[in-house]
C-alpha cells in the first residue's frame, strides 16, 4: 500500500483498488500485452464472412473463425492451428481443397512468421481490407493504394508508396518494414 501526502487542506483521500482481470486464459495473456485490449485481425478463405474483426488480446484463431461466422463446409481446418493466439494486424487464411499456401516471398496478403514479431503485406497483391490494417492506413488510404497500383502498375520499390496521395514521410516510416513489393500479377 502506498500513502501519498499532499497539501490542500482536509480533502478526503480516495483509495482505488484495481479490478481483477477476467477472461484471460489459464496461462494468462502473452507477456507485455494488456489483457482485455482490442486487436484487429483479417480472416479470409473458407469462412462465411471474410473481413477484419475486432478481438481481445489473447484470443485464439478459433475465436477469429467464430467472429467470421464459422468455417464453410469445404474448409480444411486440419491445415490450421485453431489454438494459435492471434496477433494484432494478423491475417489468417482458412484453406479450401485445391488451395496451397503461397510461398512466403510471394504471399498475396500477410505472412506471419512463427516469432510472431513480423507481419508483412505485399503492396502489389494485398486487397483493401488487408492494407487498412497497416499502421496509419485507414479504409480510404488503403483504397488509394489499390487505385494507384491499378492505374500505375505494380510498385517496383517500397519507396514508391510515397507517390500515393496522402502518404507522407511519417506514414511511410510506420509501414516501411511491413510492406515488401516482391510479387507482381
């Protein structure tokens, strides 16, 4: 217990006891993450409603799948780890028969490395829904990136993203390491 002394007469002292966190898993949230804070993930593929969903830190891929309305009948759920904890700005794809995971250098959307620390979005292939999950990029700026790419062709270098109106040096610095331009259509 800490008692702070302050001037100001006989004003009452208020003691606030923090509420106990609930909803955390048995093992608790990942180190360094505040339990209960919102994250956004993109889920695609053999799901009823693909899109970007708001989840809680510590939620698992199963929770993201449920947020997307569940898996389609042809979903290959044995190819994904439904107990995997989802990460903020993550993209999770549920495969159908005949689909194969893309090579990481030419991934159409995001590649989540097992370290969990790096997520990448290929500027030449990512759809609007994935681009808008990047830091500093909202729906209208994501659409501007896709429009620029369709009008001018694929980005040849990461720096070319600054040719998109409203992407200045600050936004570029936020996304620079997250947006390779490895693939072309």
